[in-house]
């Protein structure tokens, strides 16, 4: 099954053409995911400091390690209604792509393998750092027509989905809603 999923992704990615419509779809996806990452970074940071204060005020012996944040495709991880490929088969493929047995990296880390929340050391992260970019001209466009996609300034989170998960570009290019999971991480002194 893993071979079929891999071959499906490779074939569909080869069918992706550098058209004006695809440019706009990819641009909107990239920008939307960027906004979600920035928002969740800010929420993780706020949750971190609120939790630290609450623990200090209560005199708790728990050691707070940080806020884990995972961002997944789709509202409640559901198949995008804006994807033109609708139907029972599309939804079944989406379920398979959200199964840890077939897309383990995505299920473990979400869309953003290089963004994991807030752990107290990330106070001065810039927007560029959150996106895994060196400068404003950076573009994580490996596998795409480089000239066509250069001005999209695709960030590392796009690259992670495109290169390191079982999703094809057609699976996520229409996604505009995301599901976020926050977890507070603790250790208790005994």
C-alpha cells in the first residue's frame, strides 16, 4: 500500500502544471499556512507564559516543558470542500493520507515539522525564522518549475508537505482551513 501511495503522489505531482490558476492556488495556500503558523506561534507563546504564571502562583512542583503545537490540513482534519475532486473515493484517500500507518511523518508532526510550538527559548523568532527562510527572496520550490514559482516565496512548511509527506500537491493546494492541536508538556519532580 505504501508503494501505491508513493506512486500516486509522484504521478500527481508530475501532472501539476505551471498555470496562472495553479500559481494563484499555491500562493493562497502558502500565505494561509504562513498566517496559521504565525497565529499559532503567538498562541503557543501566550499559553506558555500563562501556564508558567499559573504554576508559579499555585506553588506546583510540576516542571513545565512547553507547549507542543501541531497544525493539520482541513477543518477538523476533514477533506476540503473547495477541492474540485469530490466524492467517496476522494474522501477515502484523504482518510488513508491521515492514517499514521501510511503518512507517519505528517501524523506525528503535522504540516510544520520545523515548528513545534513554544518552549521558552523562542522569544525573538522572526517571521522569516518561523517560515524557515533565510531572507525575503528565499523559496522552497524544489520539484516545481523554479522560474514559475520563485516569486511565490514558498516557505519550509510547504516544502515539508510537498517533499516529506504522502500528500500530492493536489491534495492540499485547495486547503484553506487548518486544525490545530495544542498540548502542554510537564514533568513532575518526585
